[in-house]
């Protein structure tokens, strides 16, 4: 079988290699169908984020997976099932979070992540996964099943928003989503599915992103200043400091789900803190996802309009040219790599 390999920070070393099929009888054997390219993969390949598996000089990239089961050691999965694999594995010690399978809250940083931290990703034509780290998908999802992992990150963000809102008896009726990339759009989808009035802000003024937002029944803005409505929850998907600040000023609960990589100091208005104190407001960060979030994501995708989900997948590149997915083209939302 063929597999992608990358060396963090050395895009020129990216290659496709022949490998033996994996042989782990206790795990699901899966035919890899698609993987999604996300900002983290670009950071790994271009900027050197990520950790190689011990003793190796390259890692198989990609953590957003879609595959079809070839064989299963348990009756919970059957050949032909569409599945997505979980990204993170608990730390071996384990920490208090990993001890209860809440690996997404790992306290000691000794977790591993497929395609990101020390273990190979899903960018290969055959992969295996322990049944506990696989999620069965609605077979009618087809290619859109590759959105399960980003949707799991968003499902966790919404779960955090609900938990924090509950603590202050906040009835959540409206949401502000900053950023209309795959994470922001999926956050908007889950907000609409919760019956909320959803406002989405991104820089672009036209094209596929505004269309996808309005088709959902949410409202699109290319300038945050134009959002006049009150917002109960903000899901911040850009990591841009100015936007984080504005979310914290406007919303009772802000969930930070994005990283910008920006380092330049920005002027901040300290009155935002007064508002946070007097309004019992909260800002929480979230990363990764636990199994319940993957299950929630699979259900949310199953309930979503297929044309809308398929509209998020804007480009498909073959495994042999997987690095073509690194650069975003105009109107790209999610670019996927076809492993078949
Ligand atoms: C992935 C997460 C992962 C995080 C940090 C994100 O792109 O979606 O699963 O935990 O990167 O490595």
C-alpha cells in the first residue's frame, strides 16, 4: 500500500512511499478513503509543528480520516462500515483526565496524536485502529464523513459552551461565530441544529462561505461591527486577539477554538474585564475531542443536508500529489486527499 510521509518543517521532503499493510489482529483494518487537510497539517509540513515517532525520520500525516472497514475483531463493526478514527491517544501514566478516557483534557501533555504527535496519521491506503478509537458513521454520508473530526472539535466546543452557560443559568438563544473556515461553518451548523439564531463573521465579502452560511439559515457578515444583535455564546474560530477581545465583550460565554499563530502585541480595552466581572462572563479554551464528541459529531453530520456538507469539500487531490492540498485556492473551504 501507499502512504504519505512528511518531515515537520521540510515541505520538500514530503513523499509517497510503499509500505507493508498493517497487521494488528486486535484492531479494525480499514481501507483509507479520504483525509482532510487542516491548518495543523499545514503548520506541521511547512512550519515544523508536530513530533516525529521516536526513532523515525518522518511521520505519516493527517488526522481527519474517512475509511471503510475491511475486517473487525469485534461484532461492533462489520466489513463495509464507514468509519472515522479518533486523533488522540491517552497518556500512558495516565493523568486524572486520561484515566477516565477524557484524553482531550490530558493534564500532563504526554498524550499522542495520530499524524501530529509521535504516532502515524491516517494518510495511508490501509490503516488500523483499536475499536475503542473508531466511530461508525451513517453510510449515507459518503465523502462528507471526512468532516467527522473537525465536527468533533466543534461538538466539544458546543458542549463546553453549554456547560459554562448552565453554571450561570444563561438561556442560550443566539450565537456569534467568528471565522467561516471548516470549523466556523461546522460550528454554525451545530448552532442552527440547536435552534439558535446564528451570526457568522469572516473577512470575505462574497463567494462560497457567505452562501454556505445563508443556506444554513444563519446570517453572514464581513464586518463584526455590523452584528447588532445580542449574542449569548461566541465560538471563536480564528485565534485573532482583536476578535477574541470583541467576543469576550459581547458574549456571556466565549469558547476559544482557534489559534492564529500571531505574536504581535495588540492594544486591549481593560473595560472588557469590568464587563466580564459584572456580567459573570466566561472565556474558555478547548482543543481536540473525546469519544462522546465524536459520537455527537457523527449524529450532527447524519442530520445535516448532504448538499450543504458536500459544499464544504471544495477540492480533492490524489494521494500522489497530496502537497497540492497545502495551498488554499480562492473559495477553498476543505481540501481533501483521495487515498484510493
Ligand atoms: C486537531 C486536534 C488536535 C490539535 C492539536 C487540531 O488540528 O483537530 O485534534 O488536538 O490540532 O494538535
